[in-house]
């Protein structure tokens, strides 16, 4: 009887673990799917806006002048940062569909914010940098997902690093120091490489802790996870582009 009870207990534990594993795979697929669509929205928006910003002779159109050579450029530059904070604050009050729509709207806004890269760098170097970023991101995220090492302790240092990068980048807008920009780029690559692994593990652990919770709540955490990985990928791409990008 004891052996039978042990068998039944083991069977129930194994079944529950299989359900969790299946749920985790579906959850991570949703996170990566949302992130991928968000990156697609950003790419289309950035390319479309940059194409509309110049005429056939390569001169800025009225739209190009407004978004690249007027005070509006500062609003466009900092608006995504404000939206990120607003998104986090409003997430719990939104439905899953509304939160998804807001995420895609943010991705389009990011496309507007970075659209000038198509005017500064060659298309070939942008594509090459994107492919390198995708390979690096995939490797780092896979490591963060599969490693048995607890890297949760990285969080506070990495967040402090991001804050430092933001402050240094704002200061360098006025200083225009090439040496400082090089240092910012190096640190940016390292910090967002670390964040890719850290966020992936954190997203995985969040699901394991919340498995069985309300479906809407799980859906919202998936959107937030997608936003985190989206920002990791995009920032890693932008910092790598400063090294690998060939200017027009």
C-alpha cells in the first residue's frame, strides 16, 4: 500500500510538473512573440518615417525638418522614456488587449525616435548589426533561461548602470565628447547584455511563482516581460550600431 501511495504521489507531482513546463513554454513563446512583433512595428515605423523625411534629392522634407531639426526632436527623443514609466504605472488598470495595444503603440513611438539611423548609417550596416544583435540576444537569453545559477543579484547593479548611462548620455548631448560617447557605448553593450540574461531568468521565475494565478494577470506579466526584452534588444542594437555602423 505504501508503495502504491508513493507511486500515486509521484505520478501527481510528475503530472503537475508537466503542466507547469507546458505552461512555461507557452508563456515564454508569448513573451518572445510579443517582443518580435514589437520589433517589427519599430522597424517598419522607423524605415517609413525616415523615407518620408527626405525627398528624392536627399534634402529634408517638412516632416524631416520638424522631427530632426526643430525643438520637437527633444520631445521625440525623451517621449519613449516617459511612456515606459507610464506603461508600468498603468498596466494593472488596463485590460490585456489594451496593454497589448499600448505596447505596440510604444514600439511605433520608438520607431519614430530612432528613425534617424536610416539617414546616418548605411542600410547594409544596419542589417548586419541587427543580425549580430539577434544572435547575441538569442545566446544571452538562452543562457539566462537554462542556467541553474541564480543571477537575481545582478539586478540592482544593472539598474544602477542603466541610470548612469541615461545621465551620462544626457550630459554628453551638451558636451559632444567622442571619448565619453565611446565609453558609454562600451558600457551600454555590457549592461544590456547582462540585462538580457537577467530579465530572461526573472521572467521565467515570475511565471513559476505565479503559475495558476488569474489568466489576465499572467497575460499582463507576459506583456511586461516582452517590453523588458524588447528594450534590452533595442538598446543592445543601438549601442552595437555605434561600433559596427558605417555612416552614409
